[in-house]
DNA sequence: CAGGTTCCGATGCGATTGCATCGGAACCCT
DNA sequence: AGGGTTCCGATGCAATCGCATCGGAACCTG
C-alpha cells in the first residue's frame, strides 16, 4: 500500500473552510480556489476529496448539521436540567443560533436553507437535521407537559427559533430581544399546558 | 427632448425577470444576460436602468418587499374582518408565504434574506419591509386583544411565519401543516390574552 | 532498495461573468 | 427638414469559474 492520507479528517478540514467562507461572503463567494487556500491544501487535494463542488457543499451541510444537532443532544446529557421544562429551554437555546458565538453558524445555516429551496439534494440533508431536532424537542416537550400536543409545540418552537435567527442576522432584532421572545413563548406554553 | 422611455416601467419589468430567475435557480443563477433575455430587453437596456448588478438586485428586493407589504395592507382594507382577531389571521396568512401560489415569492424572499446576512444594503431594505409588517401587525394585535403585549406578539408571529415558510420550502412541512401551526398559535394567543 | 501504487500541485482550458465602449437608430423641438 | 439629444444593441475585455490533465513526489510492500 502506498501513500495514505486520512481522507475523513481532510474532508472535515475542507468542510470547515467552506463554512468559514460562507460565513463571511455567503454561498456565492465559495470557490474551489478560496476553499483550498483557506483549508491550506492545494486545489488538487480538494478535487480528490470531492468529485464536484456540489458534493463538497453537501458534505459541508451535513457537517454543520451534525455539529448543531450533536450539540443539542450533548447539552441534554452534559448538564442535567432541574426540570424537563428547563431542559427544553436549554436545548432550544442551543438550536436557535442567536448568541454572538453562534452567529457564524446561523449565517451558514441560513445560506444552506436558501440554497435548499432550489436544490433538492441540499433540502434532503437539511430535512434530516430538522427531523432529528424535531424528534428531540418533541420528546422533551412531552416529558415537560403531558397535556399539550408535544409534536405540534416542538414544530412551532423550531420554526419560531428559525425565524428569529433570520431576523437577528439582518439586524431586525438583537439577540437579546429574540431570546426574550423565545423564552416568553415557552413560558406561555408551560402555563397553558 | 429626444427619445424618451418609461424607466420606472422598465425597471419593474426587469425586477420581475430577476425575481422569476431567483425563483427557479436561486440568487446565484441570476446573470445580467439571463435577466435581459427574460425581460425581453437587451443587456444594454438593463445596464442603462441599473448601473451595477447590485443596484438591480436591491431594486428587485424593494420591489418584492412592496408587493408583499402592499398585499398585507390591501387585505385589510378590501375585506373587512368580522373581528380584529380574524383580521390578524388574514394578514398573517398573507404575510406567511405558505400557499402554493406564494411559493415563488417565498423562495425569492428567502434568497434575499440569506444574501442580506452578508450584505448590509440588502439587509437595510429587508428591515424596512419587516418594520412595516411589524407595525401593521402590532396595531392589529393591540386592537384584537388589549391585555397582551401587542408588539411582542406581533414580532413572535412574524418570526414564526418566517420560520414556517422556510420549513415549507424545503419540504419539511406541508403548507397545510404550517398553516395549522400558525393558526393554533394565534388561537392560543386570543384565549390567553 | 527497487518496484509499484497512491496521491497531489501545477497548469491549461473552455465557458461564463460583470462591466465598458461606441456607432447608429429613434425621437423631439424648432 | 434638420440638428441635437437620448437611448440601446452589439461587441470586446479582463477576470474568474469549475473541472480535466499529468508528471513527479511520497510512501508502503516485498
């Protein structure tokens, strides 16, 4: 066996370069050359890892999807909440990419969302992440309040979080306002359920 | 005075061509040549109307923004609602671009939203439209239910509508499901307020 | 250490992009 | 009718794009 390279590691490194570029210039600003430069590899290496640009973008989307959903799951395990209701609050706070340190992810997510609207294969990847989050939230909401339709509430909260993320990104809301709106929604949910 | 042309009319025609292209191929698929072809004018004419591509896109965004906000206002005047609450329902139903016939506008809106995340001047245009809608909804909510924080609820509903629109676009929700979620949220709002 | 295999950096290519240019058509006023 | 002005279609251009190609470096095996 000749020269071997950890392809997965390299793919991840490239995916992160893609995300960094999307964050600063949007999806349109992502070119193979810039990606290669940012990832500190040659264009040839990028082309070896991904046959086409589209394949590279799909991988990057899956990458960031796993990152977000993974963190949501981790948040649940790491810090046991005092109540199921506060667990929902924590997870939603992790999913809604409102705070400054998640701003980059938010931009990336939104860019992919818009692209997915005209690109079925990206849409499929996104749906998979959303389905994961919806499942997680549904279980938590059900546990926190048996008397409401958990799936409905989970879907509503997920959409609300997404909408607020967009509004924060364009400066229509501050992240504090958005977080307040999100928590107010949850508070009403508990008192109603 | 020599040859005169209705510039505004031409700009609008071009803006609609831009929107049609965004709907089918996303923002990245918009080129001056395609726009000219779609609008059935020459590239020269496009360049005369807009000095740069960016200026053209800004105009198109304002165009579709006025279209959406205008329809929201019109919905209010045209069909007097039986109650302020149902007026909110009507306006929100108009703003959330869920139904099939609004799918194109939804894609366009989302494309601009994502672009605005990395383009301040687009973000400014979007904020202007959002501010309009928020004001309209706030007034209606206040009228429908005095006991709630109208501005907060208007902002929440607006974000929820936006989030649901995105989810419908990628096929994560059907428009019927989204509409049901939206109306369920409003229903709880009235009974709580 | 030799042979064979894997990998990749550099380079080239055709297509496409946004924008600049300009000669002449179209038009109004006198 | 003719001069002056506005407009635009055609064309050119430099830059950039994604992708294909390939010679040699890198490396494991025997």
